[in-house]
C-alpha cells in the first residue's frame, strides 16, 4: 500500500521539504557515524526524570552509539535511581502547575551547577528538554568552560507560552533569546512548527521532526491480530498514558452510561491530579470505566492495547492549542498494536488519520456525536477498520535501530561543527 509523503523540516527558515515516505526514518537520513570513532558524549537535561518518555530517548541515544549523562528535576517524592541504565543527577523535586516553585528550583540548580556537574566529563552535545532546561544548558556552558552545542527538544507548547499578555510575551522572548544559540530544534509534530515556532519566530535553528514512535530495536515489528468482542461482551476503549483531560473523562462517562454497558473504558497511566478533583473516587463511581493504575513502557504496551478495541487519541487539555497540535504517544502505540484510533476532526491527529484513511474521527465533543460514531459498531465494520490500520507500513508507528543511528550521526555532525567553530580565530 502506497503511503502518503512525509515532511521533514531542515532549513533555518523552516522550509518544508517533501520526502519519499519509503524512508521511514524518524529523522532525516544521514551517514552513520564511523564505528571506530570515539563515542559521542551527550548530556541530556530533563524537566521530569519520572517521565517514561525519557527511557525511550535515552535508549535511542545509546542504541545509536552515544554515551549519555542524565540530569533533571523529578515530580516523585523519592529520587529516580535509574533511567534506561543511566544513574541521573537529581536536581530536586518540582511540582506540576506550581511555576513559582519550579522557577525557584531552577534558580537553585543554576547556582549549584558547578558542584553538581563537577564530575561530569565535558559533553559533545547538550540536549535540553523544555524551556527551563534550556536555561540550565546555557549555565552549564559556563561550567564546562566551553561553547558546547545545545539541542532544544520541545515536545509540547505550554499554555503559558501562548498567553497574549506580558507573561506570555516575556516567556516567548526568553525562548527566542535562548533559542538563538541552539544548534538544532527537536520537535514531534508538524503543527508545532507550523502553528508556533515559525509564526512566532521562536527559533532560528534547523528543525528536526522526531515523532513519538514506539521504539523497537530487536524483534521485527508485526501487526497484532485483532478480534471483535464475543457476543454479550463489551467494546473496550483504551485511554492510556498521561491522563490529564477532565473533559474526556466526562464525555466517556456520559457515553458509556448512555450505552448501558455496550462500551467500557479502560484507563491506564498517570493521572494529572492537578486537573482532576478526586480522580479515583470519580472513576470508582462510574459503572463502565476502570482505572487499573500505571504501566511499564514499553514492557506492557502489547498487553494493554490488545485488551482494547479502540484507542482514545483525544485530548482537550489546552484545547485549540497544544492538544490540537500534538501527535501523542498513544497514537503510535495503539496503531502499532492494532487498536483503532479515535481522534477529533480538525486536530493534527485527525489530519494524520484522515490522510491515511484510517481510524475514526469525532466531529463534535458530545455524547450524541460519539454515539453516532460508535453506536452502530459491529464485528464486520470493526474488522474492516482494523485491516486499514494493519495495512499501514509498520515504519509509520515504529522507530528502529537505523533511526537511532541516524539521530546520533546528526548529533555528531552538530558536535563536529561546533568544535570547528570554537577553533576558528576571532575576526
């Protein structure tokens, strides 16, 4: 089945270049690094060490041939001991939604950076995930007494950056100033580039689109076999990952009650308690919704997605902004394991599915619209939807070893360019 063309963003002006989708790399193809060359040393700075996405990025870097040091804040009460085999430098605890506290923690980390990073060898590249870590990356260039190239990794556009007041303007100005020194911008959705980075002029660096694909390095990926539920068994909608959308929970609660048990919802992941009032209590009152706690990523992905017929790829958190622009992890995870995705029409996820003619698109966030979309579901219709997902090339959903090597080769190129520049005499 011929795939739609993909887009890569490579020029400082953000020019979009169409490339043949038979190249399924998560980043532009570059020459692999010389295997005899010294390992590239990457310092990875993260705003939340407990975020499961860190495991994937560190594994990608190490699989691509890089040595990785890790440092960051955490949202958990206890320190994070290990991430993908790397012992992190713990910068302290921060709290979701408490931005004053996070700024104070960042200021402390900047003041104590010399002592905290004294034993870290000079990195070849620093990857800073999120704006606050971009601030720390600039400070660390002073600690290492060298102009180490910095890569800005931005996988979400926070609502504060989009405010139309002085706070938003100030944060965007700070991002622009810090971004001027970035050697590369890593982001995960074309809409972030199209709707934010380019129109707001936030970053002059080359842009690399690195989608939130499932990392699978060993066994070849094969489509999961799907079955419709047996007679008198419910259809199951799986909502997995970061559970932060109160409106989704309200919509699914009302829908499953209306369907009287024909549909159930299985929740797995980490609830954002700042967005819900009494999450567990609320879910416990729902007769057709179950919350079964967190899961291990990637270990449990096959199990949780094969238990669901549909994957809920809708998020009204920061509606019309970040949630409309992102391509979430659950999109790739669900389709990798054969679940039929459900997305909102008009969002980037909806456009992604519409281009490939797969999944189900909800026209309005209402019980009536959801009932019209799913209420008449039968085995024949469902299996036809599954077949459309299964016919997609697995590279649409999965990132393999070749992509990891390509990413590290690109970082090696950046490091080499930065080193050459640092040796040039001043004009």
